[in-house]
C-alpha cells in the first residue's frame, strides 16, 4: 500500500462530509475539527507503506520481514514517513500545471519543448507527436544557464556533490613480458685457430663460475708456434733487452686469444707450455658447454657460453594506446608468477621504436637487479608502470565528468538546489579520478551522482541562453516558426 492510498482514504472521509476537492485543494465549506481529526487518524493508522529495520539501520522492505535474530521489521505509515516534496509536489495530487495558469503563487513564463529542443511558446501547445509543452515558472529559469531543483527532486534522484581537491593521479599501465639476458653481459669462449681439447674442468651447464677460473686445457699448433717464436726472441742474447724486438711475436699470441696470465708466466719462466689453460672471462653462469675432452675445435667453435645474470632485462609488451604515457626512466614494479607477493623494482631503459602490427603492442625493456638469481631467462613476469602525475593536481571523480564527444563538462553545485554546467578540460585518469586542467578551482563542488538527470535540464537552459545572446526572438510560435 502506498502513500496515495492513505491520502485517498483521508480524501474519502472528507468527501463523505460534503467537502468539495478542486485541483488538489479543499474548497468551502470548511470541514469541522472532528472531521479533520478523523482524517489525520486515518492517515496515522492506515496500512503501512513500507517496513524498516527496528534498530534504525538503512534496511527497508515493501513486505513484512524479520531480522537475522528473528525480530520483526517496524511498519512505517504515511503519517510517519518523511517527505521532501514542496507543496503541490505530492504524487497523485492535482495541481494547476494542467491548466497552465499558475503554480502556487508563481506564474508561468513560457512553455518549453518536451523533448528538450530549443523551442518555446507563450501559450500551451503540443509538439508534432502530440506531447504537451512543459510550463516553466518564475524562478525555475535563469540567465546564467543553471537549473534549480527542489529538495524533493534532489532527494528522489540521489544527487551527491563532492569538492574539487588536489590529488595525485596514479595511473598504472600493466603489461606482460619475459625475462631476458643482458646482451652486454654474455661472453663466449671460442678458439681462433685449430685446437684440441686436452682436458675439461669440472664445470657443467648451470655451474656458477668466477672470472679467471680454469675451464679447460688446449693444445694448438698455431699457439705453440707463436709461443716458441716469442720465447726465442726474448731469450736471445742478441735481442734480449731491446724493447722493439719481440713485440710482434707477443702480439701474435694476443691475436690468438691466449690468456694474459699465460703470456705473463712464459715471460717469467722462459718455458714453452705444451698446453694452454683457458679460463672464464667473467663471473656468471655457464649457459652452454660444448667442450669435450679429446675433441678437435675449429676456429670459431663456441666451447663455453657464460652470462652474468646479476642484472637482467624484463622485456614487456605495452599496448599502443598506452605508449604516450610511457617514458624512459619511469619506475616499474615487476612481479614474477613464480614468486607471488614479491616485487622486483626497476626502471625503463629502452622503448623499442617499432609496433607489432599483429598485436598492436610495442616492446619496452626494463633493467632489474637479480642479486639472488631468482629471475631466470624466459620466465614470465607482469609489469606495472606508474605513469601518474608526480605532483598533486586538481581532480574530480570520473563519475562527475559528462562527455559528449565534442565537449567535456561537469555540473557545478552552486547551493540552494541550483546547478550550473561548466565546460572543463580533462587530463590524466586513474584510481577513479580525472585531472581537470581548466574550468574549475579548488573547493568548487561538483555533482558526482545522478548528474545525467540534471544534464538534460542544464543543456536546455544553455541552449535558451545561446539563443538569447544571439538576438534570436523567443516569443513562441512566431519566434520558432512552430505551428499551434
């Protein structure tokens, strides 16, 4: 049962007493005090219009209901309900709007198109579809393009406002990727002349080695010949001690990639080594071992491949639409799917200058420290790039922005139920907020809920204001060329 039924019950009692009701108002003769008391009693004791939580919590029901602990919801009758309606706004009550002459003490200024078109008339009329034009009363229209709503309309539509504040817009760009080796930290051990592997150290794929650690012993006829020539030069009584002599022979050993410690030992001992010991060129992990004892190695054959994985790359695929917000040097948080809850911090080092035409993504490279070797090559990771504003900026809730495609606006709450559309220039978005670069000041109140309901009215007011400023007459049929 609704409030209408309760009002109808009271009206029936008054009608039985011979009271005439015209346009929602009781006319003479006046009812007696006894009949008024009877009508008030009917309103207070009539059927409930809804049920609410007995503890006053914001829980309601249209039918009888019980709480979780078995208590009944409290019935609320029409006389107990709170109404925000202005006089004459009660649902179901007839008003003078239908007659088009006045609303309370206010007079009608003109009639506007029911579809929101910039078409007005000084007299009641219908549009091409037979819909009545809507009357506009004194005080409802303004010259500044604003719209005024009654407290009842604001309460029923759920209008909410929030102040414009300084916030840091935090925008995250998320992208998947994989771990890759740093190309600058990979070394290979290869021969530059025909060689034979005499012995291989106890080093296998995956072993961690340090710079200078022995890997294998090599016999090479070319290396042995160059070493004999160099020793002959530096040990000859004729050329010993003369600086230029022996330089070419030593350079030949260097060109054959003979390790520097081996050459220094020859110069010290004056002994010709049968085999040459090859060592690791850097600290790292053995990614590949192809050396086998007794094998013959051709020039260029890779016998060991060693990589330093203390610093790795995360190569991620960023969507094309996000490239404008990504820049070199931005901080990035990387999470490996193998280590949930753990974050790896890094920065963007390179944005590759090419977009994949199939996936519409671009590759972005991030440098990550990997001291504990947790991140392994080809491991899947997820990256988050913080592209937000470094300093707080003026911002409003995203729900406050009205975007028509050609313009962006908000509804400014000017108080006293008056709202004004204000065109703004939005910026970055994130965390449910949008940056406002122009159009608002700190502290301005903007509508964040039910603004689309007010927008229909405010667009009409702005259109009427535009016609007035352009000098267009707004005298109804004559001004708009509409037919009565």
